[in-house]
């Protein structure tokens, strides 16, 4: 799995802990897109790489996860969500085919963030009735709803 990560000034320590955690998982290659001083512009390289098919999934970190989520969702074809617990991280992947998880370094601690990342990465899109939901998201994006 090719994974992209980006972060802002509030989350560099959390980013380091997540990268260390990811290094213990097999089959994951991580590209660290680094820090952007122009918050939330750091979300764009990650989101664009996913939209282009260069990476499968992404992790964005900021104070709350909200700003990065909003910015990433402006990139056509990308679905990003701010998450502060593992259950939503799992279900958003399974039911919404979400590409990017956004975590708030000021909201969750390091161990919880690792659990959120694991839940997100271990889940897969279920398709079926959820595929219709994703198609609806795409229609909204295209303005054909």
C-alpha cells in the first residue's frame, strides 16, 4: 500500500509517532509530503497525489483535523474525513470509500491516533449498497445531482 502523509505546525510530533508506528506494519510505503507553513495548503499535495493515483490512501494532521479535511475535500475525486476515534475511521473507509483520514493533534493523544490509523488502514470499502452512496457523492461533485 502506498500511503501519503502531510501535517501542519501543530502536529509534527504526532506525525513522527505515526511514521514510527507505520514502520512496524508490513507492506506500507509512506511518502511524507512534509509541513507547509501555509495552513491548510499542506493538504493539497497529499490529496492531489491520491487523485492522480500515485498513492492509495492518506493521513493529514493538524490541530483538529477539520481544516485539513476541508482543504483535501476541495480536490476533485478525494474523500477526506476528520476522525477522533477508531470506529468512525473504520466505517468511513468501509461505507464511504474515504481516501484520507484527518487527525487532530490537539484532540487525540498519540496512542489513540495510532488506533485510528490502524482502523482506517485495516478497513476496506464494502461496495454494495455503499457504492450507491459513493456514486451520489460523485454526482454532487460533478453538479449532476
